[in-house]
C-alpha cells in the first residue's frame, strides 16, 4: 500500500500527472473511492494533463462518462454516483470501453454489483485530511503493482509510505 498526503489541489493534480507517466506504457482500470469533494476529479484531471489532454477536462457527474482521445488509446472517466444499479451500466456501454491501451478511471465503483465493472488494477482511496487530502493506493493486479512502482519513482510529493 502506498499513501500520499496532498496539501492542496495543485498537489493532487501533480500526483495525477505522475501516475500518467506510469500509464504511458499501456492501459489500466483504476477505481476511485472517497466522499464527495475528496478530489477524485481533480486527480483524474492531472492524469489527463499528464497523458497530453489539452482541452477542458470535465467532471462526468451529469454525463456519467467522459472520453478523451490519446495517441495510443482512450482515457475514460466515469462517475457512477448517480447510477442506481448494475443494469444501468449496459446503457453506458461500460464493457465496450475495455481495450489494452485504454485508461479507465471509475468514481464510485461501489455503487454497482461486484463483477459489473472491468476489474480494477489499482484502487485509489481519497479522503479529506485536515486542510488537505490523503490518497492511498492499493495494487490489485500485477499491472497495478507495476504502476505503483513506476508511479512512486515519479511522485516526489507527499509520500508517506
């Protein structure tokens, strides 16, 4: 498990940029857990910037899915907070998002039944901590372990463990 303390939104985005560097060599599925306002979208915005997305990076709160074209695949950002069950995922075409080069970030994965989403390589848990935020990363797969190792070497800010 890897833990970071992030004192402000700039640090959160910077940590996202560092993960993007680790994601340059292929895709992954990342679950984002945390209360409203914990910084999930801010983090994904940093990942998007680090992967070369130059346009506006919007929260998918109302659209549910935002996609960004990358040179070697796609970055998908999903927000399942407004999903009332796994059946609604069929309408979103979530299974169609999976491809080896795609980077998929899913907020609120716990809102649907286990097995309804692509399996996570990495689970990021964000929490408000004082005036800042904490982020804990748990690698679930071998791909997740590779990402954490590469990410830790790039992330010079707020590393606790």
